[in-house]
């Protein structure tokens, strides 16, 4: 496996884009020569991410332990796309877990308003910590702007709070009285009924880890929220920094406690929506 993705090992038929921080390199394939060159180059037998775009402009994002093998249906088969972008590590190969997390980052770039926390396909792979996830975001931001001409839909350098998949409440939503407080051990949260659902108020404390240790999606959701600043560490819990909207009380419970139990939410007598949060 290569230890460097420098231009010296890139075939002359391959158009490459390099991140300034030496984190990621992307290869843009759009003709028969490029597809053939990529399929024949064994240096791509390493983890990576690919974005296949068809003639209609629709894209599919995936990752593979062996990127060359994973993309063979596109590079040598009848399903050759109009454009194939392959992304690998620049100064070192990505781990499989990093490739899986990078796949999710790119999916959020392409579909920023898609509720990916309900999509079991993102992410696949192992867990990463906040530092590793932050490094992937930084590496992506370093290479993303290079796509402005060849793939402008990918030229989003940074995933901010809008990409955390924690919807903000609409300012026009009617907030009713009847605040509810839920508390379990060191976790304490408050919610207010509103049009079509509930608003979880800032200052609420939520569970730092999913109850099911193999629940990778719930874990990654929290990592993204931490990185975007929607959640911050508060001793042995996470504190919500802005109000978010959830459609049901059970959804509020899943976000705060990682359980669908609604019995924990108890009404506060004589409560009004302009009273202090917890």
C-alpha cells in the first residue's frame, strides 16, 4: 500500500486535485482513457471514497476498503458514469473507518437537507473520535474548493450547524404553554409544545453515548453535533446550545436519552413559554 499520494505516482491520464494540507487527493475521471488508467493503477488498492455522477447529473456516494476494486463496475463495466471522482489520502492512506466517515461528510455536502440520521446507509464502518472527525472535516475543506469548476456541487468547504441535522425551530411556529421537564440521573432537559411537535430548549443535557455501543449512527450524529457546536461537553453529559425541533415527544426522548420512553416528560404547573429555561 502506498505511503504517499504525490503526483509522481498519478498516471498522466488522471486529473488530480490536491488539498493544501496534504490530507486528501481527488481524481476526476470523465473519459475512457482516465477510466482505464485508474482501473489499471494498483496504487489505488487502498481505502477511499468515490462519487459517481450519471448523465442526468444524479450522484451516488460510496466508499471501499479497496477503491480500485470497488469502482471496477464503473471503470470497466457497462455502468460507466459521466463522471467519477475518487478520493484517497494524500500523505498517508485513509483507514477504512476514515473512508466511511468521509463518505458521510460528502453525502451531507451533496444533500445538506436530507435527514441522514434516518438513513441506515450512513455511515458504515467503525467509530471515530471527535479529533479524527475534525481532521477529516479540515482535510475536506482543504480540497473541496478545487471542485468549483469541475464539480461545483461538491465545492462546500465546511459543514456548519446547518449540516448537523438538528433542525432549528421556525420563528413563526406558535409556542404553547406547558413546558415539560425530563430527568434521568445526571440528564435533565426541557421541551415546549409547538406547532406540529416540540422544541427542545437550549441548556438541556443529553446523553453523551448511545446506549447500544454498536449504534454507530447515533454515535456519529453526536460527533457531528459536537463538531458543529450544537452540543458542547458539560462534565459527563452534553449540553444543547440552541433550540431544536422534533416532531414527537418520543423523538425528543431518543435525542436526549436514546430511548423512546415518553413517561419521563412531566408537565410544569402554570408554565408559560417565556419563563426561564432550566
